[in-house]
C-alpha cells in the first residue's frame, strides 16, 4: 500500500470557473487508486484566493487578514472537491485531524491547515507528506513542471525534468513570499521536502500523466529527489 499526498492547485480546480468535468474524471482516477492506497488531497486557493486577497488589500494592509482570506479560499475549494467525491464530513483543519482521518479512510481531502507564518497549502501538503511518511508527493499545477522561469511569460524558459532537493531550494529561495502567491511549488514546501527528502513530482493536470505518477511509471513532468 502506497501513501501519496497530492497538492491540487486552485488553478486546476477553478481555472476561470469550476472545471467540474475535469474534477469528475479526477475523481474516477483517484477513487480507483485509493481503494488499495492511502491518499491525501490538499486543495490550493488559486485565482479565488488571489481575487479575494486583492480585494481585501484595497481596504486593509494587514498580512494576517490576507492569510485568513487565502486559507478560507483553500477550504472552500476543499469542500467543493470533497463534494465531487461524495464526502460530506467536516474538512480537517489541523495536521492531527488529517492523520486521524487517514486511519479511518483511505482518502482524505482538506485545504490549508491552521495559521502559520509564511505557510501555504503546498507547505501544508509537504507537512502532511512528512508526517505520514508518504512514498511520493505530487504537485498538480497548470504547467507541465518546473522551468527556469515562468513559461507563460518567458518563451525562452527551459524545462527542468529532474532536479535535486538542494538545487530546487536555491531556485525557490529567490522568490519572496506573499499570501496567495503563484509558483509551481513554494518556499515552505521546498524546505520541508528538502528536510524530509520526500520524492516529489510536479505535473500538469493531464490525467494519463498523473496515473503514471501514481503507478511509478515514466511521466512528463519534473522529479525532485536525491541525485
């Protein structure tokens, strides 16, 4: 039995509006896999979080307020995804709640956990992966993996198929944290996977590709691991 943690980007859940057709197919894949494996899905806030945070910034300058709004957006997305999977129980909001829920169920869905300085849903996903000693951590985002720079704004950006934990840390350490930030895998998560040496995959939303990740087959994306 594998233990897998999936960080499902908000940009995948709600690119412009809720991508329900994709979520239905995602449910089918994960439901089948979780019959014989343990899976935790952590949802990001995506554009929902960023839109709300930008609106709040017009009337407040407190970082704590921005974080609270961002966390609420991730939990709203978690409730949405849980609904797609037919789950109506409370969404875990603390690490210990996730661990306890996973003892009873092979599939647990949550958003951001608690309030921690400079923490993100990706970071929480990495925390869970470390806590349960996950075999792999999969980050599903809206690009096919890690690039030298943003491929959507820089046509010369080069794709990075494989990178060490240490070299990945060097890249993300140059990025300044902000609530609702958008990067394939951020600083808080990078620090944790580097510390715990959790094999990490960064992939796009293509379901065939995700299936390959789950089954340990070659896939199109980025692997972060020991070299």
